[in-house]
C-alpha cells in the first residue's frame, strides 16, 4: 500500500482521499487481486511527459493517484520518463521502500525527446535477474568483412531480466516513433519490424537470457489490422485476443499500447487482461469546474482555430490539462500464471495413477 501520511487536512487533501478510496473500489471491480505465489500482474503505462511543466506542474494529488494505480500491480513498464528524475523519485517515495526502479539513460536526439524508459517493481514479489541493457540493432553486412552502421530506433528499447516465482523472463519495453499521424507510417513500421526481428533471432539462436520474452510498451499502433501490428505477429510474437480487443488511448479508439509474448509453451499462462480507465474515477469530465483555479489563465486563453466558448474550455481540460495530470494513455495489464510447481512435479513423476 502506498504511503499517504503527507496528505494534508485541506479541501484538496479531502478530495484526494475520497478519490483514492474510489480508485480502490474501481480496482476491486475490474482488476484481479495481487497474489503472493500464484500470479504476476504485469502492466505497461505511458505516463505522459513524466514530468513536464507543459501544462503546469502535476498536482500532488495526481502523484497519489498514479502511485495508487501502480501499487495494484507487481511490475510496471513506464514510458515517457523525462530527463529529470524528480517525478519518478517522488512517485517511488510514495510507493515505499519495497518498490524499486530501473531506468535508462536519456535518449539523445530530437526524436528521442529527452525521454527515458523505466521498470517499477515490487521487490517483495519480483527479483531483478541481473540483465539490463538498451537494445542496439545489428550493423548491416556489406561484404565478407565489411559492415555499415544501421539506423537505430528513435528511442532505444530497454530490456531487463526478471523472475517471479517459477517464471523467469526477459522484459523489453519500447516507445516506438509516432511519425506522421496515419496508421502505417513507414518509419514506425520499420522500427517495429527491426526490433521484433532482432528479438526473434536471439530467441531462436539461444542467445537470449531467457526463452520467455515479453515485449510491451507504446507501439503507436492504430489498429490490430495495421501493418504495424502485423510486424509483431510475423516475427512469431503472440498477442492474445484479449489484448487485441483493448484500445488503450484515453478516447478508447486506438491500440497504441501492446503486450506481446514469445514464451516457452509451458509458460504461456495468460489468465486475464484489461486496460484500466482511471478517468472513470479521477479528473472526470464533470470535475472540470473543480480544477479551474489549478488550470490558471491558460484555461481561458483562446487557442489557434478555436472560438472563445465553453466547449473550447472543456476541450482544454479534457484533452490537454487532465491528460498531463494523469496521461493520454490508459494502463494496460495482464495476469500471468507463475506457479508451475504442479506441472514440474508431474514431469518428474510421469506415472499416471489409475482410479
């Protein structure tokens, strides 16, 4: 459970406590309970510009909501962690000392957007296995002994090895280039194809740290019918139907986020999957009036192409401000079986007992 002792007895503090209780009720209805030995609750979440003052600083209450959400899972891949780790450290402090994080260096270049990738995990349940690295694509062979550098992904993917219970796995998180606002931007397709092909090759030639590979994060995939999605499945990654049916952006009309598997068959233990829509509970559309003082003069400012109207103000709150408090992505999660003790014992003792 996160630590809430710094919530003050103010109007905002009372609202924060009320919303945290409501979030817990939502979790009770929508997400399985965490277990000690049986299952792993794994999630991926692009937390928008974590943290950037683009639409004023995140409120303290927003950090508490983010911490509450993450605390209901065992391991969470986080995208869009910014150069300054102040926000990540603040979040980790609320989660408590059992929670650890592993984070990449800042991705250089304009396309990298000064972002990092991170894993947050509850060390009481999940062990870091020692493997940690940023994935570099192989050079292009141009002759017997001649190679040329290949174009790398705009944001370098991050891979770590973990173990939970009997389940040992490699976890790779990505934030794929968005590019142009169309379903199959060629550069986006190339990035997904190159990464999926490299990971599949490592799995095939036995070079992987584990034969259980999970690839997850923000792929900026518009739809499961797109070439971008096919780039994963063509390289033998399995995306269960449960996940394919889950749009993950805030308006629930795009399939940006994905969780793809390349697992040892005896370890394909998917139980349940979902996306958690926190806007059902916090920063709801009807809460707009509550936050006008927090939004400041920008709320009343006329934006390009908009008329001064109640609708334009609401758009600012709904599309911009609140998504910078929480995110424009919903959290995607899966429940995986991690206790394979029974199956192991049955393999050790294959004699069937006749009734």
